[in-house]
C-alpha cells in the first residue's frame, strides 16, 4: 500500500476496462476510484483521520492522488474533497463490515474459507486443472507462512504442482489476469519472487467467476469457469495436494482429471458417473476414460451405479476386483504401468542443472563487472618506476642492464635519445 500511494498502480492491479453506453470510456476514472478506495481502506486500518487522508491525497506529491489533484484543478477544492470523502466513507464501511485478520488464527480461518470456495468451484479443462494445482500449492505455502504474501520460485512451484516450469508460468499468467494472484516483486539472486494470493472474488464478478480465455485448447472454457448456484463441484484439495506431485499424475498418466476424480471420491465416496462428472468438473468422455483406468488399477470399484474408493487407494494400493485381476501396490508401480515413471526426477535434475548454470553465469558476470571496475592499465609509453634507475637511466627488468639511448622525457614518457654516439634508430 505504501508503494501504491507513492508510485501509483504500476502493475495495473486495480485497472478495469469498463465502457459506458454511448462509447464513453470510464477506464481511467474507474481505475483512479479503485486505487483511491484501496489507499483509503489501508488508511482506515492504520488509524488515520479523514482530514489527514484528504490532505495527503491533495497536498502530497504522491501518484495515487494525481486524479484527485486533477479534479481539484478542474472543479475546485470542494469537489475534490467531496470525492475523496466518498471514497473514505465507502472504505470505512467496508473495513468495518469485513472480518479483520489480526492474528495467525484469523488468517487460517480466512484460508479455510478460501479453500472451501476453491473446492466448490468448477475448474474445467487441462488449463483449469493446472490452475487448481497452482492454487493448492500456493495455499500450502501460505499456510506455512501464515500470510497471503508468500515467496516461491517458478521451478519450486512446478515441482510442487508436478508439471513443467513453462506450464507453471502460463498458469501464473492466467491467475494474474483473473486477479486471483498478484506479483509483488521479481525476487533476488538468492530468493524466489514474492506473490500475494487474492482471497476475495473480483469486484467485477461478485459471486460469479468467468475465464478471460474463452474456448481454448484443453477443454471448453479452460480455466475457472462460470460458477452457478448448483454446480455440484466438490473435491478434497488436501488429498489433491498430497498426490499431485507424484509421477502417476503427470500429463500422460492419470493427469489432472484423474487427480480430480480421486479428490472428489475422497471428499464424498460412493458417487454415480453423473455426480462424479459434476464434482470433478470433467466431461463425460473424460469421466469414462479415467474411471475405466482407475478400475483397471484397482483403486476404485463399482457397485451398481456407484463408484467407491478402495480402502488404501490414496496410498496407491489397489485391491482385486472383477475389473482388476492384478492390483497395483504403490504409486511408483502405477507410474511404471502408465509409462510416466521418473518424470519428477528428470524434472528435478533439469531444474538443478538450470540452477547450477545460472549460478555459474552470475559468477561470470560478477567477475566481468569486477574487472571493469578495476583501474585501467597505464599506457605503454608512460615510464614506470621499476624500469627507471636512480640515475634516470632505463633498466631492463630481466637482466638488470642499462638500456642505452632510452630515457625519460619531461612529460614522464619514454623517449629515444638519438644524439647518443654509436646509436641509431
């Protein structure tokens, strides 16, 4: 908030693209209003008075008050002060009506509410399942940090999600675009980037979430799809968080849809195929394919129209059923059968090689910068003290003999004395 007040909204975190009827663009004014409300809310939490807030925004040289100062220049002080007072009153009402997070227990309560919303939101398509993995990994990091602000690098995040770094980067961009994630800085040579998980829904969607991608590869409406009152989506995100980094859930293995099926059955065992499609947010064909694959592995069994998890399915141990003659006995064996064994280890080795290469490059660049900062070598024409004797004659440093005809001029440079008898140039 201090950076927002002083430097303005450099990341366009509060920007909107609204356009009123008739073609009038209100994006700039809406952006200034949202930014002013955000600063006002933080000022209320900090214990400011309304007069202090108005004075800082109008009299201070801060970027966040630029719109208010422009309004004062066009319409006078009273209009600008009234505009800021409306922002202050709205922010004050918002802060009073919102549960404050003042202790670690308050944060964990808010994180639990956020987790329940994530679990009941349909995440359709490959991109949607990847974004779900991203949020689950970040919720685990935030739970350890005790704050919405957390530090993680893209490689570490990819290993937690069980995907490539490029996939994790693309997922970050989608979450940034939907305002569910905000990047605070780019990190340092020794630490990853700092992020903030946005726990509240965007103001433009209130109780409905929609994806900005539209129909893309990976399923219709890939990403966080529109949330309807009766979607039926319901998974156990903690189970998904424990399993998603395993090789069995790589892209060409069970994948994100297989993970969603197991997480849905872990949340509520005994579902029909129609219920499983809704709770796991998958299509009919994907549900048939994943259910058949899990039945062959012995992880789930069918009783009539209902599907049940095996007693040790979450440990990767199946049981013999009419559909499974040879049940699996662990997640490594499942990865072997699916052909994805060693995917995580190869990814970790690749990331470690990238880290070592980056470290060597940083050392090389530091050495180049250090060499550039050193004093330049003297010009060869300038006489150095170690080559000049006490009598002013030039001395060969290898033999210690006097070099006849070479002497030091008045400007301190070497010069040949052509007047010396018996010598010629």
